[in-house]
């Protein structure tokens, strides 16, 4: 062959080798392409399954607590009436929801509590019935919004205290305490804001301070004490076996 023929033969061989993927370089490039096409998704699948399991668990817990709230509202355990004194223990499951489910769960449970409280205004509670006669819309707002806020804030308190102190017992106690206190403070605040100028509320005292003392009184202290003790104990037992809420299983 002549020199030009040899050059043409070599060039043709390189073209054929590149097209067919022969040679070490071609094999190396093909292997790299195959490796890039193989996704490593075992970790992501496990994470998704774990997140789905956590969400499902929270929904189940919230559904159970919602059912407990409804059942309690139909018994003296929810609304205990002793003469003119009305005591409610409905913030206990709300606090438990805030701790075991989270702030959103606390708000949802608080909303259900608020709905049952509003239903008491249809003849069951003399106090609520009077407020409903004065202004139905304000009564609805007063029953729903403070309870949702109390549940939501209690969940935030649990998260914040648990992150700082890494102790679920202290965090659950703080959340239960805040749920009881916030429910009283927000409810009385909404009551005075919506009905403070009405003759009905003014009849409880000559000053705002006297009205607050009368409305809170013994029943407020009983609600707070029982709510803190029971809520903290039940919540601590729950989060001990359900460690997806909070940072450590202390």
C-alpha cells in the first residue's frame, strides 16, 4: 500500500472503533454512563416511608383525641356544673394533642373543643346561652378562636422547652401549664373584648379587675391544677413510647 492508502485505512479503523464502542476508552465511557443511569434511592425511599409513618401516626392520635373531646363534651367530665360554677376539663386532651402531635394538632383539637363549647350555648349553659342571645357571632368567635390559639401556642411551648432543655418531662409540664393558663387568659380576654360593654358582663363587678376575679375564681384554679397534673402525666407517657415528637427520649 502507498502512504496515502495506509492513512485512509487507519482513519477508517478509528471511525469504526468509535462507532462500535470498541477500545478501552469507549468501554470506560459506556461504564460511566451506565453507572450514572443507576439511581441510588434506597435511602430516599426509607426516609419517605418513615415520614409517611410519622404523619399517619399523628393523624391517628389526633383522631383519637378528637373523639375523646366529643365524648367528654357529652359527660360531666367535659363540662362539670356545680350550681353557678362551670368547670371544664376539655383543655386536657387539647394539651395532649399539642404535645403528642404538634402545634397544628393542638390548634385542631382546640377548634373541636371550641365547637363543643359553642354547642353548650344552645340551652345547656346558662352563661353561654345569655351571650348567644346578646351576639351569636361574637359568641362563636369567643368559643373557637381562644381555644385554637391556646392549643397552638401550647405545642410551640413544648417544642421550644424540649429543644432548650432536652427533657420531655419538663417540656410536657410546661406545655400543660401553658395550655391551661392560655385558655383562661385568652377566653377571658375575648369575653371582655366582645362583651365587656354589655350589661350582662358589667353585672359581675364594678371594675374590670373585679369582673376577672369573679369569672376566673375557684373554677379557673381547679381547671388549671387538674389540667397541669393530668395533661403532663398522660403526655409524658405518650411521648415516651412515641419519640417522633421532640429531640430526645429522655
